[in-house]
C-alpha cells in the first residue's frame, strides 16, 4: 500500500497557482481610456443677476459682567507626628581580604594535533 507524505499546504498553494494562470487583466484598455482626449464642451452663458442687497444686522447684545465666585477657604490639616525610627546597630568593619595573584607561567594544555600520525 503506497503512502504519500505530502504536506497539507501544498494542495491549496497548487490551486492558487493554477487559478492564477486563467486570470487576465486588460491593462491596455485602461491606458487607452486614460490617453483619449475628451471633447471640448462649450460653457453656457450665465445670466446676469442683480447684486444682492447689503444686509444690516442689529448690534450684538452685550452680556453683563458676572462677578467672580469666591471659593471657600480650606482649613489646614495638621501634619501627624511620625514615630521615631529606632537606629540600627553599627556593622563591625571586616578586614580586607588579600587579592589572589595568577601564576606567571600557565601550564600548557596538550591539544590533539592532526599533523602527527
């Protein structure tokens, strides 16, 4: 019994590719529509209208000035007294540790060489 191991996305991709072969676009027709000159349309003569009368508007009414509202005074709130924080005991000073020094000559680590048989 034969078993085909084809990924599942191959069939939709194949259908999209095959359907794109039958799709054609008529770009030449669009270019011909863009390049064809349009006929000149004569402008009609508009009738002369008498000028509109100037409208006189009544004067703008003035609003009376409003007094500024006075805001009530906010009473001051006394600050609460904070409890005293106990002091921590002093940490004893630790002696400085000596810094380690590296040896001047490092031992050579043998490596595998491909040139020696």
